[in-house]
C-alpha cells in the first residue's frame, strides 16, 4: 500500500505495507493533549489499561520496524520502534504536524480532547 502524506503527496516516496488491523482506537485513549514548543506541535496520548497492554505488546513485537500512525487514511508519522513502550503514555512528535490545526485534528479523532494546552 502506498500511503499519502497529509499534503496528499506520496509519503517521502516510500512504500509502506500496513496491516488493516487497527491496534488502538478512541476506546483505548483516556486523554489527548497538544503540546506546543517553540512553534512546533506534538500530541501526548494517555492510554487506558487495556490500551496500555495492547500498545506494549505491539511495540515489543515490532522493535526495529516502523509503526504507522494514520488518520483518515493519511500518514502522520511512521517512527521506528526502538524499545517496548510499557508506560501507557506516548507522544506523537512535532515531525508529524506542521500546524496547530493538524495536531488538534488528531486529538479530535480520538474524541478525548483536553482543554489544557501545554507549552
């Protein structure tokens, strides 16, 4: 599957083979917060206990591989998993978002908005 970037271009010309299985969805997220640092934006997700377990299992099984972060069929990020992530919190870094609106779009997709924005 060739994924498209947010702008509609091919994702840096790379082809990503993506499982159609959705690992996490809005039921696995307790909260989502936008973090703004030096005019860059990231999203911090806090997972439910079930989401934490699923994400830990996923990251353990995919060390050294890319993990696609998709929203409405568009690729936001595909970081390489370096280690098992067991803490139940993750940050989708500023590389994924070029505007505040894009970060807010991802937060809204989880339906767990936070009124507080962190700087």
